[in-house]
C-alpha cells in the first residue's frame, strides 16, 4: 500500500501540490499525501453513493415486487431520496465533529460508514428470498450512506482549500468535484464492465452485487490510507490557540445565517443537475429510448471523462477571472440546455448522439463543480468552516438533488415528463440570482 501511495504522489503534477498551505511555503510530502488521501477517499465515497442510482432499474426488481415495473422503480428512487433525508443530519453531526476534533477524524469516520453500508446492500438477499425484510435493510443501509455522505463533502472541501494559497484555492477546490465525478465514472465503468462480461441475466442476478462489494472494499482500502495521514496544519493551529468552537452548529445559525442561506442558493442548481444530468441520466436514457444499460453507461462514462479533463482547467479559470463569472456562466448554460438535454432523446437514438448530449450537459456542469466548493468554503471562518459547508450543502442536496430523479420519473409516469425542463430552469434561475448578488472572494485571505 505504501508503494502504491508513493506512486500516486509521484504522479501528481507539481502545480497541484506545491502551493503554500500557509505563509507561502511549499507543501511537505506528508501534506501532499494528505491531499491525495482526501481526493481518493471522496472518489470512493461517491462511487459507493452513486452506484445505487447506476443500478436503480435492477434494484427495483431485486428489492420490490416486480409486477408493476414503474411502481418498483419509483420505490427504489424513493429509497434513493430517503437516503438524502440523513444527509443534513450527517452534515450537522459530522460537520461539528470535524470542526471540533479535526478534518482527518471526520473523513475517516465517513468513509468507514459508507463502505460498510455498501457491503450490506451487496450481500442483502432479495425480495423473493426474505420478503419485506429486503427493502427494510435497503432503507437502513441508504440512511447510513446518506449520513456518511452528508459529512464527507464539508470535511474534504475544507481540507483541500485550507491547504492552498489564496490565488490557487479554486484550483484546489476543483479536485473535490473532480473526485465526485470520478466516483460516478467508477460506478459507470463497474456497471459497464459487468454488463459486458456477462449476460443481462447475470447482471441482474449477481453482477450488481459484485459492484457493491467492490465499492465497499475500495472504501476499506482508502480508510487505511486516511488513517496514515496527519491532521491539517490550519486545524492544528486552531487547537494550539485554543480557538476550537464548542458549539459550531449554534454559531452558524446565530452569526452566519445569511452565509448558510447563500450556500444553499449556491449549491441548489448544481446539486439538482448533478443527479439529473450525470447520476440518473443513463437510467433515464434506458427508459426513454430503450437503449441498453451497457450502452447508456458507456455514453455516461465518456461524458464524465470529459468533465474530469476540464475540471482543473476551469478551476484555474475561476482563480483568474473570479468565482462569480464561472458560476453565472454555468447557470445561464443550464437554463439554455434544460430543454434540449431531454427533448433530443428519442427511441432508436444512437450511442454517439447520447454521448454527445450528455457531454454537453457535463461541460456545463463543470462550471459549477470547479467553482462551487471554494465559494462555499470562503463564506465561513476556519472555526466553523466544515459545519458551515456540510449542513447547508446537505440541505441543498436533499431538497434539490435527492428528489430530482423521483420527480423526473413521476412526471414521466403522469404523462408530463416533457415539462421537467421548466423545473430545471426555475432552480437554475434562483442559483443564478445568488451568484450575481454574492461577493467575489477571488484572491482574498480566508477568514
């Protein structure tokens, strides 16, 4: 494991790791290792989280009565949404934990919980075997995953951004969404590989289980890596100064109420579109066009791969021109592309066309991913930064991300799915107003 970690460190471009954590000095090898651990951990966290949506159509037949396919899918998507109910709770509890006891401990706890929950889903017997106990276990596992995911984003974002010089914070923060998208890509590739090496029957009977077990094992490996790193210097200095807050949750709602609301506005459109254009898009294409799950996952993998190439570049752009222009461009692009992203899907559409449609969506979404983590982190001082990011971000994910696949599928079942694009425009417009009105923090020191 140490040799593998050394190889990862050696392969990282110097521009990504040599900027000052504090005072203009070069990051030490230990600090570079910590950044790698944070990024790899988030990749695994979101692989575990997203893989549920990747196999949603299969899980519907495994965990619920299969007589009515639409009802079964809606049930699985409802469980998907239920998992989001725990994200604000996880954001509050794990955010407070990380602000009081350290970013490392928060990151370690979140990856452990996520991995164990994925293992439970992968090993759980189906509805035919144990009846109603199957969906109950599924719900409990998703609640645990939601709790874990609620704390991961805040801890990892604070960790990355606190390790960067003021002029490179957006670039550093872009690696958080790089990791989120990479986790989605891993889940797509797992699904594509399993669908390619076996038949559709094999994928439904055991292939999906292999994906969850692999994701869980990757999490336990990453846990080992995270346990080997040291705490961030920024937090260590807070401990030495005895400036660690006793009640960070109370403080963000008494002193930083406007900042909490601003973070929700910053995140709402990106969170919704993350699940509409990336996580759920392969399943939606499968349902709307009849394209095989294998091909929809391949198209999604291509689109997400393009976003990974662009993410650090757009992060650098946000450091040069500011966070606001990049986020405003994302919101405007989202409003313009909302209708075409679904209207151009039709039965019999080719793989290349679907890959192109989703790639355009992912290019637009990259603007949010590259500039959002740093923008949210800059709203709060170090003492309450993790809680300040984690809780409002988790609320935004729950309200606008977790519910969007269910709303989209339900509207399709009601015969009004063609109007879903209006919902996208509305949410993107609210976020755009937030971007226009918020202060620009480019180059400013962290509070």
